[in-house]
C-alpha cells in the first residue's frame, strides 16, 4: 500500500500539524491531527470531502526497524517474485511498519468521525496508487504492482462484512463519488459507478460484466537514454493474466548503465534493501532467476495461469497448448484498447517525447542523455 503526499480538501493543503517524534522514512506530518483541525473548522451544515494522502509506505524505510518492533522474519508475507532471504523478509517487515503507521492515522480519523456522529453517514474509501515498491512490483503490470487494496465503508448505505471479487479500477472512483453524492455523472468522466455493487448484499462475483480489468504503463521517471519509458498493456481475468511489452528491446526496470536522478541504476525500481541485495548477488544460482525476472529484458508477450501460478513466474506465451487462450486474450485486449482510442494502437507514441515538468527531480537540462541531477556544462 502506498499513497500520495498531501492531505487536501479541494486543493487546500492541510499539513500544519506535525509529529513531535520523527522517524526515518516516516513523514513528520500528523495526518490525523490535521483532519481534526479540518473537522473543527468546517461548516457542519454542508457536506465535506477530505483526502488523506499519506506518503507512507513509500521508500526510504528504516532498515531493520522490524527488530525493534518485535516482528519476526518467519511472519513476513514474502511476494513470490522475491528470493527468500533475511534481507528481503526484513524489508517486507519494514514496509509493513509503515503500513501500520498509515493504519493508525486512519483509525484516529475514523474515531474523529465517530465522535462527531458523522461516521455512519460518511463514505470512506481506502486504497493506494500502486503495489509494493520492491523489485518486479511497482512500475509493473503484474498483480504485485497493479493490484491494490480497496475497502469501502458507509454504514447507512452499504451493507458491510462482504468481500466482492468483481474487477474494478481506480478510474471508477470519480464516477462512484459523484453517484453517491446524487450528482449526474458527466459523459466526460471515465469509468463507471461502483454504487450498484456496493449497495448489493451479495459477496463474491456480483456484476457478471466486470470479469476483466485492463491496465497500462508508459513512463515513470527518467531512467533510460533519451527519457523513454517501457510501454506495457495488460488484461487480467479471473483465470489469466496477459501482458504485452511493446518495446521488448528496452530494459523494463530502467537502463543498467543509466544513473537515474533519485533511484540510481535500474531506476524504475525504488532504492531499498531488496534491490541492493539482488544486484549484489545477481550471479548466485538461488538469486539469479529472481534477478532476471526483475531486471532483465522480457519477451513481447507474457501469459500466466493465475490459479496455478499466482506469482506470475512461469510465462506460458510460447507454449503451443496455450495458443488459443493467448489469441483470445490478445483479441479482447486489442478490442478494448481500440474502443478507448489508445494512441499506441493508433500508431501514435507521444509519451516518450513529453517533457518532465517536476523541477524538484528533473531540473537537469541534460536529462535525455544522463540521469544525474546536477546540470552539466554544454
């Protein structure tokens, strides 16, 4: 779970209150206290909207913080794409500590709503913007990178205690919020409201039409020569995952000889203990298969049996016995992308040439040639 960096209400930044104790990797912002201030200042006769956007659990984690927190390596829920080692297990536990920090502030926010007698009539949506920030997760279309938590709470309108397995996307959130507020959803809004599913009392699969989800990736940070990205498209069903890498000659994790401005080499993978360990032990027979999946080049197409191989480790795309499944998923994905007018399907590839405007990170005028943050003389 990861979030943004601001606590906001309609664009107003509410970060005044700070924590007295600052820990490595933990923001100094007291998210819950800022929400308390918001609730105290609001007009109680009007509806409100508040975005709690925590920077946790983004990297940089305090290494081995799990030891002081009484965690145990054997309890770490290690992603299947990482080698089983104390370093990787330790980073998962350090990651979990920051998730716990997020959860504690969320709990305080919910307590404030309950004390104000507003919790029962408040739509609460808890999610994140991508999966974990370890190798082969964030900036990838595997489940560990694109599947995120999504919990919704609204006691007066939504029957609780259910787990729904319909495929949804964060693009549906805007339409859902408008629908919940009784506002007509403009045609320009992407996605569709989840309120029919949320109002249902059913669990499992509720809407038979929501049997797949499409994901896409273009460019994250400057981590390749000329600032190009790594374009991918995918379709995920309950049984299968199909991923297409449109530029398989590129390095999916970033160029190995390009020192990106804030993540180093293989810059689409965040700095962290697991990344350092895998790079340092790339030739170890026990580590190398995981290293190659995370940092090596990939084929044009990938196909995974999600029931037999939920970690998406065994690519079936080149096996003749799966040719029909591959063609069906390929066709279904292309039909969806064509209907959405995906520029890449139309032969237009604008993303590689878009300039980066975030001068805090990409202020180097030579960013297309190298990734060091300090400007070099012409």
